């Protein structure tokens, strides 16, 4: 996923987790407290984001998160590389056996 994809998915994800919050009001700069999230809400949001995005937030680093951009930046930095099935010299994808 590229930065724009991650940002859009995180913003949409947060909008679904916070009642009465319009996705158009959320940006990278949005602070959790401005979105109506207290510290317990933020912790739950991070747990849910771990499941949703397949990552694990380091607890010490996550304690310093205050904005939507903090989550986006962490996911960008720690996302698993997407697998690529690149062709080998024979033109076959590398995970396929030739016949």
C-alpha cells in the first residue's frame, strides 16, 4: 500500500470507530482528543487497528501517539512488504513450477 492508500484506509477506519464523526473532518493532523477520543478510547482504537491492518504497535512508541498521522506513519514504517510473483528467466512466476 502506498501512503495515500494507507491514509485513506486509516481515516475511514477511524470514522467507523467514532460515533457521529464524518470522515471529511479527519486528517493526518487530527488529534485524538479533538475527535472525542480519551486515552481508553485511543487504546481500543489501536488494538482494533492492529487487527485491521495486521500490525503490532510497540507499546512504548504507541504511548506517544496523539494524532491520526502518528498511526499512519507507524503503519507506513512497519507494514509487511507485499509479496511479488516476479517472473524468473523462463518467464514463469517464481512460485510456480515449470512443466
